[in-house]
C-alpha cells in the first residue's frame, strides 16, 4: 500500500531519526523531501503545502531542536500530523430507529456494488441483520452482480422489476422492513462521470429512502481525480463519509491523504481486495503507521 510514498518517507525520516543533532537546515531539507514525496504520490498541492508548513512550524517552534531526541520527535510529529490529515476517530456509522438506511454512491467502476456487499457482511458480523437493495438500474448486470454477491454471503437482495430507480429503492426498502431487517444498504447507479442526470437521480433516491448514512465510494487508484469526484458530489449530495477502494493496488496515496482535508468528510472504510471480507474500518493512526513503516 502506497509503496513508493512509504519508501521515500521512510528514507527521509530514517535519516532524520538517526541524526544526533538537528538544525533548521536539516529540518528544511527533510521537509523539502517530504513535500516532493507527497506531491509525487498525487496528494493535492494545497494539502501538501499546508501539511509541510504545519510540520515545519511545529518542529522549529517547539524547542524540539534543542532536545537530545530531536530527530525522533520530528518523526513523531510527521506521524501524528499525517494521522490528523487523514481524519480523527469518526469512522463509525450512524444507527437509528431500524431499519437504518445506508446509501452507497459513486462513479461506475469505483467498487460500489462490491463494497455494498462487503459492508453487509461486515455489519452482519457485528450482529446486525442487513439487506441489500438494488437501485442501480443503469447497468442491468449490476443487479445480477449484487444478487450473486448476496447469495455468496447469504444476505437478502431486493430487486424490483422497474426502470424507475426511485421506485426500486423505495419498494426494496419497504420489503426489507417487512422482513424485519435492521440495516438496508441501497446500491445506486454510477456513471463514468459526474453529471446532472446522475445527481438528480441520486437526490431523488435519497429523498425516497432517507438514509442515515450516505457513503461515497472512491477508487484510490485514480488519485487526485478521486478527490475531484468527491468535491463534485459534495456540491450536490451531502455525504457523511468515504469508502476508499482498491487500496491493495498500486494506488499512490493521493486520495487517502487529501480527501478529508478537501471535503471535511472522513474516510470510514478501506477496501483492500476483491474478496468480500476485504473491507477494513479505516483508522487514520494505523494508516499513518503503515505508511511510515
Ligand atoms: P461499481 O461499478 O462501482 O459497482 O464497481 P464494482 O463493485 O462492480 O467493482 C468494479 C471492479 O473493481 C470489480 O472488478 C471489483 O472486483 C473491483 N474491486 C472493487 N473493490 C476492489 C478492491 O478493493 N480491490 C481490488 N483489487 N478490486 C476491487
């Protein structure tokens, strides 16, 4: 995960951590390297700028350089700020009077349908009774795909024979409610690009099912583009959190490190493979440790 970024940061911080004495020049040099590493990892320019400025100001301003373990302290500073950049501990989903509705949104190919099934499995393992509603009527194969995934993990999937996604979502929800399920995950249509029609449809589906959680699924492999998608969604559909997918691939890290700073919304889950149990609750602190080795 984020191998190149990880290697580069580890190299820089390794030197820093081993340094017997640190002066301002050494800090500046390390910060330049961190800046380059982040930019090459496709982290948003402004985010990089603020991050590096923040670390530098803290490193130079807190009497750190006078201490014996100055290098270690700066390394810790980078770790903590990196964790902070990716969020605070607000990765939990909201649950209300059952059934709690979770609306899954995102572009086609982001991993939305797979993630819906993964989330259902994750929630069942926590003792919930989840169901899946197919409201992605753009791609007929998507409904079959969801049914197939549901079968694999023995989670009910509700489909309605209609070309109206709002009706499919509303009816699916009603039936799931009738079956006594307490969490209903609604898989919505994605398109290749954010467009008005997609947003209108999503807004209507959202108004029909009144989700307590709206999750935006973003493909981490697309780097900064994922963050652009998040911004475009945010202008039309308020989402509560992000699921970053394909973190097992050679994603460079840009999306993971920028999305919280740009949208203010936390990453709640990370998807790390195609298998249905490859969904992890996102912990910024652990992710920072993973990146820094
Ligand atoms: P949707 O169009 O957004 O519903 O996307 P799908 O759920 O159909 O996923 C698109 C492709 O990405 C499928 O081949 C999935 O198996 C794959 N995929 C989804 N999540 C992950 C992931 O975390 N890692 C990897 N390697 N592949 C994933």
